[in-house]
C-alpha cells in the first residue's frame, strides 16, 4: 500500500494537482482502501503538523523580505557592494553575488532574493554589456545563497522536522555560504578576464564611506536578526518578528520609500505565500504519520544498511537521492517528505543531525536551479525575459561551485560545524 500511496502522489503531481492536496488525497485513499484506521485522523494530523511555534518564523521572514524589497533597502545593498568590488574587472557581477550574500542575512528565501536583487541588478548588468543569459544564470544561483546563509526558511523546516536546534543549524550555514559566494566571484572574475567584461570605476575610499553611510540603517538588520539569535536574546521566530518591525520602521520613517498601502499589499502577498507553504507543511505531517505507522523509515534504513554501512557511501547515496528529489520537488516539499524517511538511517549511522541539515539545505539550493521545477531559475528567467535553456547553460559553472561546496561540507564536516561547536558546544 505504501508503494500505491507514493505512486498516487507522483501521478497527481504530474497532473498538476498542488502537492499539499496530492499528499492528503493519497493518504485518504490508502485509509479508505485499507480500513482499520478512521480517516478522521487526517484533520488531527493536519492541525498538529502546522501548530508549531518555530513555523511562525516563515510568514514573518516572507513579510520582512517583501518590505525590504519595496523600501529601497535592496538598492542600498547593491550600491554599497558596488563601492567595495565594483573596481575589479567583472565587478558588477561580483556586486550581484555580494548583494545576494548580504540580502541572504535578512530574507531567508531564495525566491525573495532573486526578485529583490535581480529586478535591480540584472538590467544594470545588461546595460553595461553583460550577456542577458549569463546575467540571469549568475543572479539565480547567487540567490540560492539565501537559504544557505542564515536565516533560512528551509533550515527552519528541517529543524522542526528533525527536532534539532534552529540556531545551531543557522550557524552551520555561514562558512559554506561564504565559501560558495567567494568561489562564484572567482568564476565571474575568470569569465570577465576571458570575455572582456567591463570595470565599473576606479576604487575610491570616499565612495566606500558614502555607500556604507547610506546603507547604515540597512546594516542594522542582520545585527538585529542574527545578533539577537546568536546572542541568546531572542528565538528565531522572535528574531523574524523583529526583522519585520525594523524593516518597516526603516523603510517607512527613515528612508520614507514605503507607505501603509504598500504594507497592506505586501501583507496580502505574504499571506498567500505562507498559505501555500503551510498547506504543504500540514499535509506532509499526514504523510509522515502514515509512513511512520507503516514503518517505512525503519524499512528504508534497513534496506540501505543491508547494502552498505559505510558512512561515506551512504552519504553519497543520500546526496544523489536529494539532488534528484530537488529536481522535481520544491524545497519545502522535499524536506517534509524526505527528512522523516531518512532520519532513522542518519541516526543509526551516528551522523550529526545538524551536519545532515546543512547537507540537505545545500542539495535543495542546487535543486532550485535544476529543471524541471527550478523555482529560482524560472523566476530569474521571468525577470530577465530569457529562455530557460540558455540561462541554465550559463548557470552551470555556478551550480558546479555549489556541488564543490556540497562535497566539501559532506566529507569535511568541520567546515560547517566548527562555528556552532565553538559558540554553542557539541
């Protein structure tokens, strides 16, 4: 019956039924066909799956990202990054990456990142002579740093499902995110030298000071969000609330580029996005209950361990599994479907759940760039008005960067774990 449930989910998804409804329908069909357990368990599982305090951070980070995009904060981030690296050949491409890295410390969503940064930086790059497809490919992959560098909505979902610390998991994202960003800048520099991309302007310390001063209030946002969490002052959910309040105050009363009418529109958009995510969260709890009841995770672990108990090989198999899943599932759905199934195996092998969390996050960051789903890549293509195939080809070198970071984090865990171990202990 488990195979029938999974098959039904795939069929319904292929028919473009929303994944949340597909999960519920598949489990309901299994319960009706199998008898025994009453279908009344479904609404109970729907409620318990969504009624978790850490999940409140998701709508708050979505709203904070929307406010920052509308309040002139994104433009100030780009201008500040331009003063720092714009003097290097291919500097505007590096500004793209640096801006995404900074915005990542605020938004927690790659789609929000590509929408906020891409709508400003991509037209500027094209105007300066960068190929449109290259511009979109770079913007798309750089935006996925938003779910690696904290805060991160997928990390919140993973922490809730795996029962691990959100703050500790956030800390694992800094080193991989920075390494990925630096390597992407190196690729941009190599291409700039080979293809003759332009230099923006000569370095000037006065421009740096001006850029930092104009972005001064913006620089307070990561201090509030990350400093509050890592300082033990607030939880991740409370930090998300502070991010909304701070972004609103800065955008409305200091920069004066946002009004209450825009806030109403942003709130409604945030409600729609949150409803989509939370339906998947609630529905996945139903499927998780069913799979646990059928002992599928335990059987999956036994099957893998029957093949090999070598952690190196198992991690390779899990990476391949997650990369393939990321091609067909959005990050939230992938986490909520796969993590409950593989966690018994992860624990049996003695893999740190926090370490596995950053592995999952990196895999899904890559999945956001690989068709057919490729949510972030498609968003970048829509903004740039470029064909998916051309943009994907230009994105491949930057996707390879993320694969290199994934391999490094998978087999050299200290890269991701040294910071949480240092600040929070083992």
